[in-house]
C-alpha cells in the first residue's frame, strides 16, 4: 500500500503536528525530497484549520523535521532525513469518518501499540499514562476512544489485573488498524 513515513526518533511533537507533517509529506517529490502543497490543500487533506496548520508548520520547523523555503507562490517544504519511521497508509489518512483530532491521536499512539496479530494494535496504558507519552490531554484521548468505539475501530477489554494506584481493573484497548 502507498504510505507516508513519520519519523520516530523524536517524540516532541504534538499529535496534530504529526498529522500535519504527514499531510504535507504525502505531496513530496521523491527525487527532490520537497513538497509544495498550499495551506488550503493541507487543510483539505488533514481536516485542520489554516491557523492550526501555520502553528504546526512553525513547530515542525523548530523541531527540525522540515525546512520551509518561501517562494513567490507559496512555500516549499524540505524534509530532513531520519533513520526509523512509522508508515501511515493513504487509505487511513483519507478516512472521512474520523475527525482531525482522532486521526492525530491514532498517529501519536501507534508507536505504543503492541501488534502481535496482523491488523490489530493493543494498548494497555491508562489514559493518564498515554497522555504523558503522546502530549495529548486525557479528556481528548477519552473522547477519541469513544469516537473510535462508536465506529467499530476500537474494543476495550477489562483485564483481571488491578491498577495499584486506582484499585480499578486494568483495561486493554484493541484497535482495528486494518
């Protein structure tokens, strides 16, 4: 499947910045390693507002993921090299039934998923633990999980083991990645 690669060496980006990166990079010319999508095009493919995109581009540049070159008509984005990555299919990026925030959540959390069965990703972290790892609030994670469950992309399993901090049963979230 055609896919876009997200570098995994650094994890200092917010989830929405990662989605914006992928939305720009999908237009990359493989020979020049640059892309020229307009802000409007990035907005259309990502679902993000133009002010959100502008802020994300600034953070991507500050974090050394991209270099932005001003051109007469728009901007040119140059992608910095990386050694390891997570692939995201065009099919996933083009899903219209998932919100910008939920796609961002899935992108950021994928590297924390255990994938022992093809097409499934499992996370046993609490929302609080995951929030600290992916730089997203617990409430946004909870809303995204609810959206994914309502659409059949997520099943939450209650384990027999107990969380020592809360005394509640631990859960495992199983994501349908196919």
